[in-house]
């Protein structure tokens, strides 16, 4: 297309030049009408050519942007997998060892390891959430959870973060809030954990109040307010001055990139908005901040998982990482179960084909044959196929859909 337009322009310009030469040598009489037509045709061809090239450049730029976005998503997925795999092992092993230890000092040290691993997990989640923000791909899920349990666990976590600082942590929970609610519990916990952690890491002295209350309620939903009250003049107070109260955004964008606490606050505020909530900051300088978020009420209480497990269940675990294999085996053993193990997808398929398993826990990324291909072969070739549950350290929505 571009070559044809360029050729047409050249022909029209050359034709006009030939007409001018013939007129100059008086070979033909003056032809102003023909020259005007040739000039107009030339300019039209040039305009079309420029428009085509501009559109082509825009298309190429779009292709590059999409390729860059795909590369970034793949990079995040790979890095998430590589970081979360050993981190999950640390969390799992430390939890198991913590439950078995009886010596107070050793148990305290193991709790410290687990808490720091949880904090690292929070940091990784915030980085991944910020990446979702950049791609405008925050997806909110709804599931049942116990808000009273979330509150109690957060208080325990905040008390650990506070450590030996001379800070008085005061919590309050509105008893009118129902236990069973529906919302995105993972994102809700992530926001609470970061906001509370940011406060306690940036306040050195004084009283910090944390509360949850119901500010509006109907038969089907409620509006929950989460509030933090902090000492005026503290570093935590100054961090909140970056907020614009009306929009929940931050004034200094460079500060967002250079300060991990501000990055987390910014990410949290955007997650809250994606969940249908709003952020507020009160006081000058800021002394109170928090958010309001809608949650659905459910009549049926959140059921606790039963610990009565059929010890005759035949379970296969497909996992290539030896530490994770041992960890998963230990976890199953604690319930009186003894799973069969496979090191790759090919071995898992062969064991399912030749055995009689009720459940398979399948890692997605494995050598020889990955979990997705192994699952396909099981579904296509095994008559009495078991329940297959995906195991993965990946965290992107694409990975979740792929597993489903």
C-alpha cells in the first residue's frame, strides 16, 4: 500500500515536471488546468502516504507495547514462581517445626523466622499488585470469610511487628459486625496487613488505635470502616500527607517510586477502590486514616474445615522440588495420610494410569512433562480419573485460568 502511494506521487510529480518543460520549450501551449490537477493529485497522494505511514508506526508501536506487556507478565510469573517456591517451603517448614517445638526460646526463634517470611510474602504481593495496577488488571473475587478472625489475627501480627517499641496498640471491633461476610478476603487481608505494618514501622512512640465498625447496614450488605489513629507529627503521619483526601492518590509520584512504604500505601488505596471502597485521611497534619469498603452479608456462618479425614484416601503428589515434596509429605502425615510421590508430570501420569488414586495434587511447572500436559493425558486416557488439584507458586490470573 505504501509503495503504491509513493509510486503514484512520483508519477504525478514527474508528469507535472514534463508538462512544465514542454511549455517552456513551447512544444505545447500552456496547460494550467492539467498542472492544477497533477498538483492536487500529488498532494492528495502525499497526504495518504503520510497517513498510512503514521498509522503503520502506531500499529508497530502497539505491537511493541503488547509484546513488552507479554514479556513483563511472563517475567513476573517466572519470578513469582522462583521466589515463592522457596518462600513457601520456609513458611511451611517453620510452621510445622513451630508446632512441634516445646522449648520456649527455640519456639520464639522459629516464630520470628515465620513472621519475617510472612512479611517478605507481603512485600512480594505488593510488588505483584503494583504490576496489576500498571496493567489495569485488578480482579476482585468474592468468597466467604470470618471478619472477626481476620481482626484477631491482624492484632496478633501487629503486636509482633511492634516488638519492643514503646507503642500502645489499642484495638476495637464493633460487635454488631457479623462473623460471616463475603468479599475478596485475600486482598482485604493484604491491605490490612500493609496499612497496619506501615503504621507500626513508622511510629516510634505513643498510642496507635486500630478499629473496625459498621457504618451502614442493610439486610444483604454492610459498609465496613477500618480506621487507624496515630500520633501527630510521627513519620507515619508525615507519610499520609502525600495523600490527596479527595482522590486517594498521592501528590508526589517520584516519592511513590522511591519509598516502599508510600508504594504500599498507593497500591493499597488502588486495591480498595477496585473493591468498591474509598480511602479517607483526617486531620492536619494527618492523624487518622483508613478506608470504607462494602461487604456482603451471608446468613450461613463460615464453616470450619473438618479434621476428620478418611485415612484410606489414596493420594498422589506430583512435585519436582525435593524440599516441597518433603514438606507436603510432612503436612499430609500430620493428618494421618501417607501420599505417593512423583517427581515430574510423566511419572505422575504413569502412576495414575497404573494405580487407583482418589486425589492428585499436581504442580504446574515440572521437567519432562508439566502439570498441564500431564492432567490432559490423565483426562483423555484414564477411565477412572481422580480429583486433580493444581499446586503452583504462580500468582497471575492467566496462570489460574490455565490451571482451571
